C-alpha cells in the first residue's frame, strides 16, 4: 500500500521531537517532570562545571550531540528517514520566526561609537573569513557559515546563516566546534591579556564585546575580568553587553549579505528553474526572516520590552524548531565525514578570530577612552 | 535478489523536497500560518 509523503515523515519527526524534548525539557509543554538535560546538568556540581561552565553547552548543542550520537551508534532506520530529511525545513521555519528577536528600532537607542565599531568589525571579519576560506579551498557555503559565526554572535549566527547559504550539516558542526573552541580559549586569554596591557573595565568590555564570538562567553569573560559588586556592578559586563547586543542586531543584514554571496557562488541550480540568475538561487525564506524583523520592529507582534505574549510564544516555538531541526541534522552526519573535512574550518576560524581579536585590541587601546 | 537495505550509508545528506525553492516556499507558508494562528488566537 502506498503511504502518502506527509504520513511517511511522521515517525522521523517524532524521533527529532523526542531528542529535542530530552535536550530542552517539557516545561513549555506543561510537562515539568522533565526539566531537560541542560537543567539536569545544572543540578549536579560536577556536570555543571564540565558541561555548562567550561563547554557552555545549551539545549541546542545538546540536541545536535544527541542526534549525532543516536545516528552514529544506532544508525538511521529506514522508517525514520523521510521525517529526518525534513530537518532543514524545521530550521528554515525557525530562522523565519527568529526574526522576532530583532528590532531595527533598537539601533536608535545604541550609541554611535558602538554602532560604528561593530559595523566595521562585522564587515572586516566577514570579508576576511570569506577571502581566507576561498584561499584555502573551502567551499562557499562552508566559508559563509563560518564567516557568520566569526563576525556576529557565534552559534546562533551559524544556525541562522546555514540554511541561507545552503550549508551542509558538516559545515554547521565544524563552524560551531571552531567557535566554541575559540570561545573556551578566550575565557582564559582575554582577561589575562586585558590585565597585561592594563585595559580599564570599560575598555575590556568594548574589546570582549567586539572580539569574542559567542554571547555567553562575552558575558563570562567580562565577569572574570571585573566581577563587580552589588554596589558597583561590573562595568566591563555593562559595556560588553552593549557591544554584543549591537552585533546581534546586525545579524539580519549579515544573513542577507551571505545569502547573496552564496547565491552568486552556488554551483547547484534548482532543476525546475529556467532562469539561472542570482534570484533563482537566492534562498527566498530569508525574505520571510526579514519580514518578521519588520513586523517586530513596527510593533505588529506587540511590545519587545518586555516581550508581548505573542513574541514569547514565537520565541519558544523557534527554539523548539531549532532543537528538532538540528537534532535531525546531527543524525545525518557521520563522525567519519567530520574527520574527512580536515582542519580547514578550524584553521580559517582561528585565523579570523585572532585577526578580529588583535585588531579590536589595537582599536580599543588607540581610540577608546578609559572611562565610558 | 539482494535484500533491501534497512539502514542507509552514514554521511549521505539527502533531501525530501524535489527542489530547494519548494522547501523555501513550504517554510514561508508554515511560518505565515504559525504567525496568523498566534495573532488570531493568542
């Protein structure tokens, strides 16, 4: 008996849902008895130290790792295959809804110095990573995914850019691994160098908010440099978060730029398209993402601060879509395939990260006053 | 006759949709539907 395609996808979608449920817990679904592995780790001091404080694992990364483990240990059963192949669709819907996090109106409230510095660094890092990726022979989607991660805000930028540039699962995993490795190293190196060159707390915040790639690690490095007190809160954290927020707000523009870049260099053209121009290869779901950014910016989805009920539901939903989609992507990647890609993403990512960190340090020493 | 494989080779990333554009349209439609439902009912 022939089963229609939507029904065939159900088993695989349920597998992805179960992995996402294991990673992020069921409190959103009215199932508080399972808080999710992330919260589970937080309860145990040893696990918290290793998984949360050092590796900064969150439910998204846990979903990818669980997917990879399940796929590599148990294999991918035929009955689950059609559903797991929809994983990229889940990520795309998640990226469109992710637009609800960004409001162009937020740009108005940020200082002009932060905007100028951040835009300059995003542009330079994007161009440098794409250039270096091309030099060492990375394929354009892989280089573009890594460029998003190094230039904007790490893991979430990689997740948002990956479908827009048609990256493979291996590109996503490599980019995330590179960013996390650099992020871990920067937790030790940034505060050490900051003390060595005698940066003020404000200057360190600018440097960390510009130079460190992952949001969680910006926060941690700033607190290591200047823990602050209840009376005098950490100045480096305050400044670092402003710069980090500014960088995050520019994600939609970077995704649009990278989508156009990858479309120009894309070798694969959809067979059904007669027109082989840029538009035929442009990932049009990115327009949905930009439309949701505009809807959020002009208040159609309610207030952003504090987030309205509509925005809160949308944000929970995209988090679920990402966890499910990335669990499915993790299931489709083999450890052997990861090894085959070699060290190119690590080399390019590390070079781009060092380039950005050094240049940011020079700019901070030369142009940023010691006090805000 | 060779037995049917019940597991595929690891590392092959295949897609269920015939074209990438179709997947994009489906993603846009699903997102629009979600937004409409949230705006209407919540």
